[in-house]
């Protein structure tokens, strides 16, 4: 578990082959619920994504640069009629209640990251010194918006980027050459407005305002998470995580 100091946990949705139907449905349900309930927080729309086919949702889950983390909570205990062990044979993905989610896109190179966020790229460290990510799609169901779930998301975010940075399997070429692991990770979140659930959670996980993103470039980075409509500048919050 990536975030497990509370009754909530955050774990990576790992799928390397055909996505199980129940996982796909849970993932889809959370995303379209987020777009329906908080339309001003995201760069896409409920009307657009509710029409996605299962194939489209599966492609999103399996995209090699999309890392989907699910906030979940154990569901009600199994009844006495259940066979011993049945409740845990399929793991948390099948047995727990999915109550929230966020995705990390990346990692990105210095030039691409800096250009998107309108940052002076000369102030960013080299690709060997730090990894860079975009945090998107953050959502928590209304009845699970509390201190414990925010802590779980914070811990899950920190643990995952540190794990990825520390895991040589994520960087086989650099590891083979004996290059040192990156010292830090940068995580940027784009905001359409300075209020609402997403802004509150970004602040809760110690992200700070660093400037503005070019809307057109941001939509290119976000790929199918954005609706493709023209956009001006978008607020950017960022967290630098020491690894």
C-alpha cells in the first residue's frame, strides 16, 4: 500500500493486459462522477467522456505514461456465509470501495515541462537530477472528503514518486550506465480556478502557486484528458519532493 496510515489507502492501479471489466467500470464511474459533480475543476467535460467506449477507457488505463492511483477503503466485511479467504483472493481492486483517484502523467523532460508551465527552463535541474510529473484528475467522493482521505492522498503521492525515482527498473538505461538516481521530483497541478475540491487538496498536499501554464500546450500534454477547446493561461501549483 502506498498510503496506509489512515483507514484509507492509495494504491497504483496496475494493469498490463486486458483490463478487467469490473476495474474498468469502477475507474470510469469515478471519472465521470468527478466531471459531473465538479465541472469547473477539469479541462474535460462529463458530456464528452461519458460517451467514451470501453476500449477508450482501457487505453487510458494502460497508457505507459499514465499512472493511475486509487484512493480506496475496505468495504463491509464479508457475511458469515462466505468461504474463508474469498474476500481477499482478488486484491483491493475488486474488494474495496473506490472513493477517489488521481493520475500522474510523466515523467517529462526539462524542456517539455518548462515550456508547458511557462517556466525559465534554465532554472530547472537536469533530467538526471530530477523527475517531473503532471498531477491531474484528482477527485474524492463527497462523503469521503475528510482529513484522513487527504492524508492518504498526500502519502500516496509522496510514496509513489519516491518509489518510481528509487526503482532502477523504471530507468534501466541510466541504471546500466551507473548513473545516480534523481534527487527530487517535481509535481505540477493545473487549476482552472482557485477554489473547489482540487484547489483545496492541492493546498493540503503542500503544493504552492508557481505561475501560469500555456493553455494550448497544457492540453497537448494532457492529451485525451482535455476537450481540445482553445484556452488561455491556466494557474499552476507545484510541489518539489525530495527523494
